[in-house]
C-alpha cells in the first residue's frame, strides 16, 4: 500500500510539468503574445536569477569586455545590469523590448543608487522585425527565453543576421518549464535556417544556451 502511494506521488510529480507545458504551449500557439509587463517583478526576481544565474548566461553566451551587445527582449532588465558591467565602459549594451512598460521598469532599475554607475546602456522600444541598427554593427545579440515568443522567428533572425558583424555571435538561452520552451534541436534548426552556424551548446535539458556564429 505504501509502495503504491509512493509510486502514485512520483507519477504525479513527473506528469504535472509535462501536462503544464503541453497546455501552456497550446494556449501560446493559439494566442501568441509577449510576456505581459505585469509579471516583470517575477522575471526580475531573485528566484529567476537563481534559476538562470546572470554570470552563467554571460559565460555561456560568450559576452566579453568591450563588446557591443544587443539584448533582444530585455524585459525589466533581469540580465541587463550584469551584462553592462561585463562589457565594461568600453562596451555598449542596447536593451530592446517591444513593450514600453517593460522598458519603464528597466529605466527605474537603472536609476537606483546601486546602478547609477552604469552609463553604457541604451533603451530601445522597437520590434525584433525592425532592428534600428546599421548593417554589421554589433558583436553579439543574445536572447533569454525570448525567441519562441516571436511569431515570425525567421524574419527576426534575418534582422539579427543583418546587424551582426561577420564572425559575430547570437546566443539563445531557454529554460524549462517556460511555456514557450523549445527542445535544443528546435533552437538549433531555427538558427541554422537563418544562416547561423552552431558555435557551442551548453547546459542541460532544463537550462541551456545555444551560441551561434555568423559566418
């Protein structure tokens, strides 16, 4: 009887994330929309940074000092301040989001006393389909749980390809059980279709980064 109860509990624990992901994916497919601004507090919480440590995202993405970086879909700035310090004064971070309310949250974050030393971040309210940069202008574009939210991923990645320098990098990080979570193979396929070459795949099933290089 005890063994049976334990087995039932284990099955429920294993089945719940799969059921949640299946239902959430169905809803997101029928009604595609970016993460709403009201969840910005959760997205920029200590819990989120525990799930996806900024230092880990920076290391896996290949972000280094002096780089000119675009954070595509920056949201409330969960990773922005960390990336700004990683690229240093000689680098630049463009924090782009389609939602003005998300950028307002990031603006308030940058105005806090602990972040007033950061002078290399520029906020941009724009779509992934219309990146306001010259051709071959950026060293790196990175996205954290953003790419699957974009309805026309190929169109967005063509824009990324356009603005990246030859040899520049695109880093895509995903997290389970995000409702839009894609398999690694799916992320690799989408990036390859847009003309990128896989440079490195790191992490595990629950939290991974695929870093692509522009030939």
